[in-house]
């Protein structure tokens, strides 16, 4: 069970006008993958905490965020799922960013229906944190360090145990 670590994040989300009802229709979206020629259904992420992170071309902090998400994909529970969403660029500009970061998790192109649901992206990287039932738990504006993810999601991405001294 996820502890209420998200209270402060939820307050941020509410202050931005992002309501859980606005995300109820996320499950219905099919988004074009930027890593292959498939469509990715948002419903496939039900049951997981989803880190829906927006990135754009030529964004050094977005690149760093992708590297952290690779680490989350490798070291944390399968119940914590990163998903990068490319905006403000063509596929020809977005795909090289993913290759450069050697992304090991799903990445999609932001579509008008998705962007209509989330509203204006205030900056990149910008991460929406969605709960297992698709509910908005909060947002994170800027770069989320791996250690911060471990603090936010201790059950899903535990801190390493200290050696007994």
C-alpha cells in the first residue's frame, strides 16, 4: 500500500487546477509510441503508479530525467512505471533524444487529446504522478532525482539498506 507521501504533491496539483476528474478519461487514450510503430494504451498502466513526464527536444534537464527514469525502470518495483511524453517537436526531433538517453521504458508523442486533458505544460521536464486507479496524486515541476523518487515512493523504490556498523 502506498503511504500518504503525496499530500503536498496533491495540494500542488489542486492549486494548478488539475482535478482527478480531468484524468478519468486518460484510460481511453491511445498514444503513438516514439520507440516503435505501435500505439500505447493508457489503460495498460492501470494498477501502477505512473510517472507521466513531458519532455521536448534540446532540453538538457529532460535528458537527465530520462536517465533517472531508466534507473527507476531498472531498480524499482514494476509497480512504478515511467512514461515519457514528447511535446514541442516532430518525431524526427523527439526520437533522437530518446536514443541519446538510451530510454528503456515506454515513450509516446503527446497528442492534442492528451494535452487538452492535462492543460498547459508549464515547463519541461514536468511529471504528473498518477495512482494505480489513474487518479492524479500530484505533479513534479523540474528534474526529479532518483533519491527523491525513492523518498516519494519508499514501498516501490526502497532506499538501500545501510550496512550494520
